[in-house]
C-alpha cells in the first residue's frame, strides 16, 4: 500500500516562533535519518545543542516495530501548536487516526496524542479516511 504524505506549502512557509505558540515555546525543524524533516515544539529556555535526538517513542519510529503501517501523515499548524495527523493501519486489523505533537525536552522527543479514534469492520479504511480528512480540516481552520 502506498504511503501518502501531505503537507501544505503554506504551512511549511509559516514563520515558527514564540508568537502563535504557547508562551515560552518555540518550534524547531529537526532532520531525522533518511532526511525526514519533522517540526517539534521546545521550551524557549531549552538551548541545549544535541548531537542526536532520541525519537524512539514517536509514531514514525514505533509503527514499523509494532507491525503498523503509516498510510497518511499531514503536517498541521493549529495556531497554538504544530503536529501531525496520522492514519495508521494495523496488520490485518483496525485502522487508527489521531493528532500527534512533539515536544523536545533536552535531547528527547515526547509525543502527545489526541483526537484518537479506532476503526474496525468492513468499512474501516473508508471510515478512517473520512475521519482523517475531517480531523485535518478541523485542525487546519
């Protein structure tokens, strides 16, 4: 199955700074192995330079180890946070949709998930896809 990665150019062009973010939080761009770019929040007071960042507990890192496939992923800037909407398929099982945001503390990424829904049954893919688009639109407004 193909993996779809959606990101609006206007989202990527936003000037990420403390304005628009929770007070004391900025957004930084991190390049991961394979040249994967992710955007994460961090406390403004966190000026630690990291040789490497531990992202081992984030969705992109654990999905494969747990037998899950990321079918779609969309970068969303909600006005007060930056994160990703995921559509995930379990091997021969349910589909799951949720919003994840990342916070870098020291040199470790913590993931927070919300808006989580699990879809089972014959129409699980179509139901999950519809919720994925609905959640993306809701968070993008």
